C-alpha cells in the first residue's frame, strides 16, 4: 500500500471535516450591538412563535448583548438559544420568596419557595464517574467551572455566595433551568424554515449545524429530569421534612408538569424531524466513528479517506458455538496496519483538539441521550411520575391551583 498517499488522504479529510464543521454557514458580519439586535429582531420576528417573542421583547434593558458570542451569522445563530435561555431567567423575575415561572401562552405562575437542601449534597449519592459523564451535572449540581475531559465550561465565579440557582435553590432552581432550556431549545428548533429556505436538503454541513444546535438543548430534557429525580429521591431518604413540603407544593408540581409536557412533546417532534432530515444527508464524521480504536473504527476511518476497505481486509464467516460470526481478515501486514492505526489515533486527537477550540462541548448527541436514558431508572421514573399532576394542561391549570 502507498503509505504516504494514505497519510496525505487522512490529513486532507481531517482538514476538510474541520473546515466544514466550523464554516457551514455564511460569514456575514454583525459587528455592533445595534446590528446584533437587528439580527435577532429579524430572525425572531420571522421564524419564532409568540412564546419566544414574548421572552425577547421582555428585554427592555437590552441585556441580550451579554450573551452574544461572536459577530458572524454562524456565531449569532450559535448563541441563539443562550440568548433566549438567559433572558427567560430575567423575565421570570426570580427573588428570595419564589419564582415567577413563564410557561408560555402568556401564562406565568408564581411558586413560593419551601425549604430546600443544597443540590451539592447529591454528590454523596451520585457516583463520581456518573457525575463526570454528564457535563451539566458538574455545572448545575456541583457548581464546577472545569470538568474532566471537557476542560473549562464556564467563566462564572461559582464561589459559595455565587452558586447557581440550581444549587442554592434546589429543585426550584432546577425547574427554572429546565424551563430555560426548553425555551432555548424551542427557539432554535423553530429555525427550521430558515435552514429549509437557505440551504439545499442535502447540504450536510448546514443541516448538521441545525441538528447540533437543537440537540444541545434537547439533551437537557433528559439531564434535568435525572437531576430532579435524584433531588426528590435524596430528599425522601435524607430530608423527609423537605420531601413532604415538596409533595404538598401543588404550584411547583403544576409548573413542572406543564414544562415537562411541553419539553417532552418538543423532543419527540425533533426526533421525528431528524429522521426526515437524515434521509437526505450523508453521516458526518462524528456520527460515523466511535473513536474506540477498534479495527472496525479504523476501517471506517480508512474508507472516509477514500481508500477501499477491500484493499485492507476481507470478511470471513465462521461458525462459533453453532452461530455464524463475521470476522475481518487483514490483507496487509500487521505492522502496516498498526502504522495506519497510529495515524488514525493521531488524526482523531487532532480533530478533537480543533473541535474543542471551537468550544463544541458535545458530540454524538444520540449516544449521550441513550446513556442518559439508561441512567433514568424505574425508581427515578416513578418519583417523577408522582411529582407530576395528571390531567393538568395550559387550558385548565387554574383549576388545579385554587
């Protein structure tokens, strides 16, 4: 095999994949606060529903600029959900007595606080490996600014007096963040028409950008249900007085039910949309590889570099314990394959480093979500089911909070 040719091809595909990941959208520049506001005014008015518009228009002091990162159209869209997420916190008018939760449809429900425990106590119940495998756990439960494997995830000073509301205010803060991620997710989900009219259906670069933007917030649906479930279980086991008050707080339970129902519906709609989008797309690198270092992953990487796998191996079928098992037989020297594997390892590291510089904290969203689902045990599901109030909707909620 022509090793220099192979290495050149691998290098080229890495550069290409990184380039298209970072440059999928037009490079139009918005350099001033006025231009930033005009951009969001235009997009929100044209593409978003009334709920997102209400949150956007609530920003009378123009605090949105604090959350805008960058000046290109891609960067502006990249912070789209963050802007709505953070403005929702301001609109909810959080104080020391309770939260005004915005549900949508001009519905705001004030929920007075009951006694809570600091969410950091969950660190004694949730094993360390699980904590570190969920980035938002470290941010919203442990109040960490750096996470193993991900590096620095926020510039906020999380000193004892400046802990996130999800830590200080326990379940009330967790539900507040749950709602903020819902509206952020809704905002970018509704940009479908922008992508649909701006890009071709087989434009993998643009549509992967769209999917990643929505996936990033959709994943929070599963994360925060885990956090809320853990919070209730720990309260039940260690703080019976707090648990009893939470169970009796009907306003809080109505708010959680309404947000969960909306978020769950949105996630399901997005899942269905992804299936339709993917029918026109070729899988990208992050969806094709698992970075395990296995022969299969190296073979997939080789094929992405434009080299036919048939020149590297052939498939053999063997009978093992009475069952047919497919194995791959190398057609090149083991030493040559090990050299290719080294190149694969180097290039994967290079790709991950370049992506990390672009501050993309998540990859392979479907795998992350599958993992989160696997951690949502029957015990957690049962406690969340008990927390919800059956039959409550945005149309009849007032009947449940009299």
